[in-house]
């Protein structure tokens, strides 16, 4: 793993979960001041400059981050455990979305449904390939089919993040299928 990859993972930790680790604060929408982020990262980790930060944002395969228009602010697009409002727009989801998990969690999920656990939302993907990749991170992968169209018709809101992840607060077990 290269230097930029390691920095990206650390920046993800800071912007999504623990800004206090380097002593920065996020505003109510999850934005951090870029100059302050760079300064504090340089005190706690390897050296980083604006060019490196731009490279991380541009090349991150999960598209985790966004700059504001003048690149004075940066935030994680989703996946927060800290309470922020990243100003997601509610959207109608496709009929079926997928959730990747590990085999060891399936029984509990089928009994209790999907919960955000330490995050603000349950993360869903529009394709099987992404769900399998997510499941592999936690063990032997299993992909659950979520009847998102029915959920939406029943009044559950869905949001679509800037990096292509579908989000909802929870998924009741009656909307989950193991195919």
C-alpha cells in the first residue's frame, strides 16, 4: 500500500469518524477547513500538501471525498459515524438494491433487519459486484437483495450519495431476500 493510500485511509477516519484525532472540527454538514486539515495532518502523520490532497480526492476509487467549489473545504461524502448532515437529496431508488455482508451476520440480519450500526445510514449498492466486495471485507461474502422499491412506496426515504451509494436509515426484515 502506497503513501497516498495510507493517508487516504487516515483522512477517511478523520473526516468520517474521529476529527478529534488530529484536533479539527467539522461543521454541521461535515466540512473541514482544508488548510487546517493539511496543517494538522502534518503534525500527526506523514507530510502532505494541497497537491497530494487533490490527488487523493481525485484518485480515490471509492470517491470518498468532495471539495467545495474553491477547494477551501473538504468532506467525506458518506459513511459518517459522527452526527453531520451532508445534505443528501431524497431520491426514489431502483426496485432492488443489494447489501453485502458476511455469512456470520446473516441470521441476525434476517431476524432483525439491517441497521446502521455505528454509522448514520445503512449502505446499499445498485450492483452485485460492489455488494460482494463489501461482504468480503467482513468474511465469507453474502449478498442480500433489498426490495427498495417496495420500501420507498411504503414511506421509507432513500438518499443517493455523491459517490453512488444508496442510503436509508434501516431495512425491515420483511424487505430482505436471500437469493
